[in-house]
C-alpha cells in the first residue's frame, strides 16, 4: 500500500557511529556495576533496547524508518532518567527531555509526509538523486533542521540537556553525550546535505550565527557552573555547535573534521562523565565547592582526569585537536571572521576546563565534606584505560579514520558547486 521498506546499509560515515555506540555500551554497563542496585534486569534491558534503536538510526536507509528509530530512542532514555535518576527532579528532567525532542520532531514528520506525497517514496538513496524546487528546499530544510537542532542541541533549544545530564545516572549521561547528541548532526549529513543542497547554502549564514552564539554562550555559562555534570553538559553544547560549523563549510576539511570531532567528543565527554560518576559514587555530591586536593588522595584518578581535560581542551596529540584543527581550516576557507570567533570560543573552553580541573584536584582537602578517600578500583582503572588509549591513538594517528570518512564525504560534497557557494558566502 505504501512505498516504504526497511532497508539498511553502512558507509564510511555510519560505520564509525555504529562502532561508537557498540563500544560505549559495555562502559555504561560497567559504570552501573555498583550504582544501579534496583531493577537491574530492567535497566540492562533498556540499555540494550537503546543500543538497538541507535544502531538502526545509523544504518537505516528509509526516511520513514529513520524517523521511527530517531524518535523511539526517547522512550528508553525517558524511562532511564525518570526511574534511575539520582535526584528529586528526575521526573521533571525526563519530561523536559521527552517533550522538547518530541515537539521538535513534529515538523520533521510533516516534512517526511510532504516528501512522500511529492515523490512517492521515502527511500534515501532515491531521494538523494531527486531534485526539489528551490522554494520547496527552503521549507523542507527548516522542518528537518528544527528537529535536528533540538537533538544537537543548539541555542536556544538546549535547555533540556543540562537538566537531563544532572538527573540521569552515569550510564544515561554517557549515552546522551556519547551518542544521542550525534543524532541531529548525523541527520544533517544524511538528509539535509544530499537532499537540500541549495537550502544548505542559503541558510549557512544563519547557522554560522547560531553556532557562534552557542559556542560563546555555552562556554561563558560553563565558567559559572558549580555542578560537575552541568559543567560537562554545557561544554558538550559548545563542542557540538563547533562541530556543526564544520558541516556547513561544504569542503572536505570542514565536513570530515566535524565528523571526526564528533567521534572524539563521544569518547572524551563519555570519559569525563564516567569520572564524575566515580566521584559521585564515593562522596554523593557533585558540587565542586566540596571538592579539592584530590591529587593528594586520588593520584591515579587525577592523572586520568588530567588527560581527559586536556583532550577536551583540544591539546595537540589528543583526539579533539585533530577534529578542531580540521574544522577551523574548513571554516577559514569560507569565512575568516567565523573562524576567528570560533577560535575565541576554544580559548574560553581552555579557561573553563583548566578552572574545573584546578578546583577539583588542587587546593586544600575539604575534610568537612569528604570523609573517606579511595582511589580508583581495579574495575574503574580498566574502565578508563581503553579511553585513554583511544584519546592518544586517534590523536597521533588519525589517518585510518579520516581516509574512511573522506571517501564517503566526497559523495556528499558532489551536490555542491563550490564556485556558487563562494559567491554567496558571508565573508
């Protein structure tokens, strides 16, 4: 009756997001080893369902099923936050997370229906070679981008993310930061770039402005936070907005760098949330004012955190540096002013990361708040060690990842005429 079919496929872009999802899920289980003590079976089932839905988002080749899996991820995450959340506001956070992302996706559903009734198919491979009118592209692009912007998230529809992170268990925060935030950016690459190339060019100045505002605002807000999870959550908003800049450069360096940076962010931000979860399990507080002097009592933990903090800054030889450098090169080719402002956001990122580490690790020990001191257990040590190895492996030798990404990115960039793009750029 309807020309809709469940078909799957993998290219050089989706394979890394599938690997990222499957790689992080065992870390979620191990991170919940002692923190989740009630309804353990149900919790593990929801984690596996979430993994199944996320993998389907990255491999499905039908627009209708993409929407189904894209939205279905909300259900297990809503339950995980609402049932196993750590504080009293977990119900409020789960509702906020659910309705923000659901309302944003209503426009995408309308856009899919418009595409189906106009073309008679929802097959992505066929739609990539379907030419929509210029006016239709502008309208459909807005419908899809509204949904993706909430998932990324972009300012001003980002307010659900810090609340969800604060209330979610450690495993929930790892899934949110590591994979879920990448769904919106993946949708831009998979749908907006090949199907609406003219609209991508038309709306590039608007997206640049939103991203720059998001980067600077999120970085400035991070400096004022005292909750450990909110610090990392607002940092994630800044980093994801930085990644979106690269997607709208429409050149190889910018797009490949953005995709690589998203993989890097999935590793580093997940590691930081794991570190915060380990502290919370010991001391049952995430208020940074109660911490200090951890280098004296938890030296191994402090060393691991040091590596992840410098990776989050984008220090050379770490994984984030490669992605940030390529994005800046791609943005500079299009607009030097945007590249300069994005670099200023990176400077603010170094400020809040060093401030965060200094207050947490150095200074005096707060004996009135922290009574017992235990360094990393064997389980926690081997939980963080693979992430440290990846931080340096991908930072020092990124070629295998970039070469695979480049082959697929080339396919998507064929939809753009760079000479036209440069003529209408905002430089």
